[in-house]
C-alpha cells in the first residue's frame, strides 16, 4: 500500500490535487473519501472528475445519492451522508458500479466500510485552519501527486 501526506493551502490547491489524481484513475477504481462536513470532499471530487475527463459541472448528489457523468469512462459520484442503515446502501446496487466500466467516488465512505472492495483508494481530509487541509491518501498502486506530475 502506498501512502501520501499532502497539504493544501486553498480550495484551488485541493482541486488541483484532485485533478492530478483523476488523471491516473482507471476502470473499476473506487475512491473513498472521509472527513467532516465542509472539509472539502466535494471540492477534491470536482477536481478528480475534471482529471478523469468529465466536462459537466459536478455537484454533490446529497439528495439523489448517485450522480453519473461521462468522462474518459463513466464517473459515478456517491454521497452517503443521508443514509443511516447498511441495508439502504446495499439497495443502491453499488456492485454494478464498482465492478463495471467506470470510476466510483464515494463521499462519506466510512458508512459502508464492510461493503467496499479491498483494492480501493482512501482519501481523508482534515481541516488545518485558514482554508488549509491535510490530505492523506492510501492507494494500492503508486500515484504521481507532485505539482509537476
């Protein structure tokens, strides 16, 4: 497992980290995001989506639960914030997304830890004050996340 510790000083830097990550994603990648409300999960997902070739405006699917976009491959954005029971999550049919032809990105992934594949990318965002964030990424493969990558 490869581990990365990054620091972002602004929403724009968080977005750029997402773009660099999104460029490296491939079919059946599952990206799991955790962090408190307002820490920047949607911001980094918007960058990931752009890096993965999504041209549409990306919004958080808080009330829909899943937004689907077209990019270099299908891009699925899950938001599990409103779901309380594991049965509600199972009813989403997530396996069709995880093991299909696209990329799955999940906000509030800690709500479904027992259902996640073992091969996944984990991203944790922590508020570091003044719009800055500490971002920890754990990946089953090496990633290029430096500014020049």
